[in-house]
C-alpha cells in the first residue's frame, strides 16, 4: 500500500459514499492500453470534480494519460499548490507513489 492510501480512500468515501451517483466525462480515448475505463469523475448531486478535489486537498498526485489531457493544466496546478502548501500526502509522505504508511 502506498503512503497516505488509507487516508485518501477514507476521504473519497466521505465525498462519494457507497451508492452515490457520479457523472463520467470522457476525453479523447475511453480506455487505456490495459482496457481500463478512463474518465473524469463528478459527483452528480452538485458537480464536484472529484479528481480536482482530491488533488487540492493533497490526497492524490497528478497522473496524465495522453492523449487524455483536457484538464491537465488545472489538475497539475492543483497538485502544485497542495505540494507547495504541504497538504496531505506531500507533508506525510514527501510525495505520491511512496510505499508504506497506513
């Protein structure tokens, strides 16, 4: 498990509890080379952009899968601010994709 993984999972569960409706927004390609669905995820009740929220709060690091880069600048900026402010995983782990923790 990655450092801060359990905290990120708990935060996401608070944002979209089991049974919550979400809206998926696809970009240029709908699947990656492994067949996984690629989509931006929004909470249906109020349109909250979940990837952006997780990055802003420091619960995630940026991951772009080209050519799906419609929101890349916005998401990278959110991650940069969280890193600069020492939020979440940036303070606890020193970065994302760090093994250990929790």
